C-alpha cells in the first residue's frame, strides 16, 4: 500500500509512526521544528488513517509491509524509527522482523506486553456521532462533547473529521480498525532479539509502560534503556514536546 507521507528536513532518515486514531499530522510541529533540522524526517499516515488508503486488512504484518514499501520507494536502506503507542508496537515488529532496516529505535509509552481492550468508549463515540448530519465543525464538536467530555481527547479525535461537500465525514476506516483492534493488543513475540540501540520513553502518569516492564522488554531488546517523563501521561510528546525532543534527539545523536 502506498502510504500518504510528509517529509521534513535533510540528513539521515527518521521515520515517525503515529498511534491508533492518529495521523502523521499529529507529529508535524515536532518533525518540522525539532527533528527536521537534523534528520530527513518522514511522517506517514498508516493504513486506514488520515489520507492513506482504506483497506479491510488492518494488522501488524500488513503495516510492516506498508513501511517496507515506503522505505523501498524512497530509497531508504535503513532508518531510525520512532513510534508512539500502536506505532511503537509496529516499530517493534519492524525491528524484530527486519533488523537490517532499523538503525536506532525509539518507543514512546508502549511495551511489547499484551494489553486489555480499552478503546471501546472511543469506538462508541465515533459510532454515536454521524458527522454527515452537521454543517460545521463546531456542531460536530458539540455532538461529540456529549459522549467525550474530555476536551483534549475530543480535539484529538476531531482531527479525523474532514469536509465532504456541505457536511463532514470521518477520514479513518472505522470498520477495518475495529476488526483488527484485538489482534493489535497481543504480546509482541520473536524468536530472535533486536540487538540494536533502543530507547523506551514512558510517561510517569501513564499506565501503559512501567519501570518493571524492563525484564520483558530486554528479552526482545537486550540493549534497551528506559527514561521517564515525570509530569507526562500517555500523550507525552504532546504534553511536553520540548522535553520529549531533548531526550530523543540526545539518544539519536550520541
């Protein structure tokens, strides 16, 4: 699949992978201001997200193939990989299955362990609001507010809203994402570890990644390190972008 992507800057290649319900545009400011001056930074929309094509298939093997196709098309023999949440698990799969294509690996607030289903309320929120019934973003926002009162989460989800004629539609492929969702939560497994340099960045206020996860992490990534962002939650790169950029750029540069 030919993924939609945007590129910033010049230098060694850095590929940034967004999380579920996100898009490459979520990383645009960091990519342009922080990473672009040092790296040729790629921010694709993963399949069934953003402006990339829709397809019934939504699994890590298919997404790994999409990334390999992107890298081949753009002449990248290898790249640094940074992934957040679902994008972090995707980055782990890419590194474990194709280690020759990955230089340094950065995983933001996700581990290789299995996770419980937790996105049901978000699927319900998308199902509850039909944006084609509304003529303005404000009206869709007011409808979403009834089911997603948290302002930050609601604004993140509304980034999936796009204009269609006189009304709106959701840009993501919700049926495919829902069908593939449970498989994405499974533990990451591999016969062979990834022997490259890996940095796990955790939000100390998040429940996704704990310091005691390092034992299971090092079974797959024996040279992994972990740093904590003490005042941040799961959206650590958005909550404190300056610190996130400092930590990750330092790791990439050394």
